[in-house]
C-alpha cells in the first residue's frame, strides 16, 4: 500500500527546470490547461471591450479630459465637488479646452471625464486580471514551460501599452486639439497584437488527440494555413490604417464611393502631395483613406477565395466562410459610415466588428497553422465507424 502511494505521488508530480512542481498525470494536465485557457479567453474578452470603450472615448472627444498620468492614484475618480473643480481646472490648461471647449460647464466636463476614466480603469483591471492569476497558476505549477515565456511577454506588452497610451494622450495636450494620428494608430495596433497573442496562446492549450492529429494534419494543404496568416497580417495592417484615418478624421473628407477625389485612382500629384513620399501615408488625408480602401478590397477578395479553397478541401470551412462574411460586413459598414459622414453609432459598429473579425481571423489561422483537422471517422476492429473531432494544440 505504501509503495503504491509513493508510485502514485511520483506519477502525479514532476519538477521543471526552475523547480516548479508540475503534474505528470494527463487528466490533471488537461484540467489545468482547461482553466488556463478559459482564463485567457476571459482576458481576451476584456481586451476586446477595452478597444470598444477606446473607440467610444475617441468618438465622444473624451480622450484628453484627464491631463495627468497617475497609474495608481488615478484609479480613484474625484469624489467631492472640490476634487471635481480641481480636475476641471487642470483640463482648462489643455489646448482642447482653449480652442474647442472653452466655456463648457462642469457637468459637460464630467461626461467626457467618465469615458476616459473608464477606459484607463479597464486597462488597470486587465493588468490585474492577467497578472494575479498568472502568478497563482505559476506558483501552483499549472503553467507549462513552453508557454511561460509567452505569457510574461504578453504581460510586458500590456505594461508597454499603458505607456503608449499616455504617450498618445500627451501628444494632444499642447498645441493641438487631437492626439497625433500615428500615436493613435500605434496604440490601437498594439492592443490588437496583444489580443492576437492572448487568443493564439489560448488556442495552443486546446485539447488534442495526438495519435490521429499528425496523420490528418499532414493532409491539410499548407497553403490554407499560410493564406489564413496572410489575411490576419493584412487585417492588422488595415486596423493600423484605420487608426490613421480616425486620427486624421479622414472619414469626414472625400465622402464618395466608389470614386475618391473624383476617380477610382486619384491623381498622382494628390496622392503624393507631401515630401518625403512616406509622409503621405501618415499626414495626407487622401493617401491614407485611399490606402485604407485598397487594403479593404484586397482583404475581402483574398478572404472570399480562401473561403472557397477551404470549402473545397473541407478544412476550416465554417470559420473561413465566417471570416469572409465578417470582412464583407466590415467593408459595408465602412462605406456606409463614409457616405453618411461618420455617424457615431456606425463608426462604433465599424470598430466593434473589426475586433470580432480580428478574433475570428486569429482563431482560424491558429487552427489551420496548428493542423486542426476536420471531424474524421475511424473504424474499430469490427469495422464500425467511430467519429472523432480533433482540436488544435
């Protein structure tokens, strides 16, 4: 009996290179992976919400209402009339107040203040929701060595994102009434990269049947996986361009479609109005909006052909069709918002669908790249079909 207990103890616990106790029992490993995976999905949901709230903050012109960066003490909002008055006086030192909102009331200030405060608070909540469980899971040996570095890198990127957010806000406090569009684009793109990293890592922890996985995955054309990764990469580029369009308020200019500046392809001298040439991709309203449109056309076309390819090979068919449909919806929302001079609800829907599309593209690419096969049937010794669905590692 004693020998049996000692043997079971050795089976259930092992030690990694850093001295952390790890389970060696497959059932326990699967249970830990399940918990860690759904924790990451929860963090991803918070990040998606953060991006949407950030969009509301921008659309309501609330992003410059808090003129200080106080990562700890800024958690507590003004709780008295005197505190509100002091916060309002700080805002009055900004260029936005002097040039746009001069004469606004305290109640009007509170409305924009609460959106920026909520956006920053959500960032702090995400940091705590990521760090505290990560420390707990690592202490208890639930984090496998293969993903430990990845999780700490994601946390570091999240901390960096907080600094980028303040760097962006600081650009709009003096001498201008909006944040710099290139900093807004970097801030938005970093949020998307973090979201991709969290979702991709969660997918790596999904259950897998290892024996059949390699055989079936080897039959999946690698073209499908790399096309999915290309679509995901282009989508990140498109979101970065969308940040530039939003920062420049370029959506309020050239409100025609399919023509832009009176043509399908604007005149070269208008597209390359600024020198050096690369400056047009940052500061030229026409060039930025035109590039945003062209990448949208490319994305939708590539996604439709990819969906047909996946359907033909019966690999990732549902997610590929969903991705193509979302990209088409996203393009439709973008065109409609442009033609209607960017109403707030349409603009917010455009940004929200972009987040959903990004998550869908990430899951689709991760599944195909990891070789997630379709549902396949095996036969037992009597020749009876035994259906089994495999998932990505």
